[in-house]
C-alpha cells in the first residue's frame, strides 16, 4: 500500500499545480480525524485546498462537485464509484469501506480493501500513512489516527501498521474495563457512563459506592482514582464485581479490552472519550468545531466541550421521549416513530442504548425512525448478545421493494427512505416482523 500512496502523492502534486484541491470527508470521528490529518498535511505541503464534511454521498451532491478542482474523498466514496466515474477531473479516494464495483480509470483508490490479508485500518489511519509518507514532520498527527481507529472500533486487533501508529503517538495502552473516560474519577465515570450498563450502578451514586466498596477500591481524601490508575489487582476485582452485577448479560470478553491513552492539548486523554466528543459535535451539526478541535484550536476545544454537554443532554431527553411516547409493538419487536422529535443524527445512538437496556428482553428488535428533511432515517438494533433475527435482512425485505438500500450488520442496520413512504414502510415492517420464523 505504501508504494500506492507514494505514487498518489506524485499524482496529487502534479494535478494540484493547475487546480485547487477539494477534500470531502465523512462526518463521524474517523472522517473528522481523517480531514484533520489531511488538511494539516496539505497545509504543510503548501497546497491550496478547501474542505467539506458530509453525512453521506448522494448522486446529486457528486454531480454538483466542481470539475476545475482535484477531488479527494476521505473515509467514504468506495460505494459511490458509479457516480464518480463520469467526473472530468482527477479523483482520489482514501477509504476502507467495501468497494462495490471495479475501480474506474479516472479514480486513484487507496484502500485497505484492495490488499488481501491486509490489517483492518480506519480512514484516519490510511490518511496518516499518506501524511507520514509526505513528510516525517507529520508524525505529530499520529494521535488523530489513533482516535480514528478507536472511533471506527478497529482498535481491538493491533496489527503491524496500527502498532507503529500507536508508537508514533506515544500511546499508553492498558488492559482493563472498557469504561470511558478512563481518565475521570472512577465514581463519576461509573455513574454517568452507560457502556457497559451496570444494573443498580449506572445512574445511581449509591450503587457506585457499594460496588467500589465490594471491589475493595478505596478513596483518598474523598477522591477516587481514575480507572487507568488502578493496579492489576484492583482492576481485576472491579471487573469481577461488575460481572456479578450484570446477571449474566455481560461477559468478560465484552467489557474487558485495551484502554488507549493519548496526549491531547498537553493532557492525558482517553482516545474513546475524544472520539465520542468529536462524534457529538457532528451529530449536533457542528463538524467544523470538532475539526478545529482536532487541529489544536483552543477556542474550538472550549466550544466542542460545550457541544458535547449539549449532546449528552439531548440524548437524555431523547431517551425520555422514547420512554413516554406511544410505540408500535408486537411479539419481540418495537417500532418508535420519533418523527421530528429526535434528530436523525442521534436516532441510531438512541436505538443502540435501548438495545442494551434491561427493559427489552434478549433478542428483541428495536426500530427507530426520525425525520431528516424530506427523508426518514431508520435505525434497527437487535437487543442483547445472544443473537436472534437478522435486522439487516428484515429492513432489506421491506426497503428494497420501496427502492432503498440498507447498510450495516445483522445486529445493527439502517437505511434512508423518503417521507412519502412512511406509512408503507411501517406497514411493511409490521407485516414482516409479525411473521413467526419457523425453525427447521
Ligand atoms: Mn471510517
């Protein structure tokens, strides 16, 4: 891949002599960190460029892109090659998503998908390889690549390339409970974090104190250590105490893993927390604030932290809305049509939190809808960890006849439909969900 990157650098250099560069990146934490890495690298390279952050690539958007610019896509576009092949300008794609067709000749594609037996890398990690090949000075951007890897849940497997990125970023890795931020006082982190959800502890300060006492973790002068400061014995006692509380709903594999600690704005931070903060800004429609934050702008940092708090508040009110609103429910499923009461950018998170909540039995299907202008964002989740019906397949059966496309996995999937199809979609969904699956 590194040779492909080097030749892409030459091609971009050549093409950008006559034209200005337009970078288009995805709005999630991986896309924002990709954009931050790329813009810093281009700036140091002395290139003229502009940046646009998008939720996804629609045909009309691609058609509207100027052909007097060099187009560079980050963390997206692998599924949109059919629209891009008619562009009469140089197109570069740095991505890791599935490539759905042959790469047309006008597109230079740098993707982990093109290399068999390649380790899974996020978009930001690929952008970092580009930046580092451009100049060793860009090594200081490695932290952003770590945040991008974590943002896309690619951090579990530490392959050769990721391991080098972790080293470049001087990351501290510690095995422990997957609770973030691991840099915050443990009592507060346990009380406010819902992942993992600990019955009787999450949301209850008294429950937190009981749990910590049970695990033998003392406070010093009224203050608890942060999770990453625990010694091995304390960490293992805490994990055992949590597993006992979960009543079999959690297992060690799910709640134990690597904590990644990176230096950001001169402080030790949990990469998962930084990724959550960046995502929050995008979901609150302020992706340029998190981009500024990633680039080290102090004012944007303050702004991003404010937005993060607002985001958490809007999640809380969305969850309250969900618990109070009338739902369509049947055997093993529940449909919530939030209309314009919940933002389309947070409906997926709301569905995920519900699927982890003890309120819904294992194997329940949760489907949530929210308006996005003239479209409706649909998010489907399967509750619990023991499997059940394939929710991607369920959506597929309803949406494909309506002319839509479904993305995701068997336990978490989503799609976009037009608002006119609201009634048809819900009726179709009920029809398919009400069908009992006969086991053979
Ligand atoms: Mn990505």
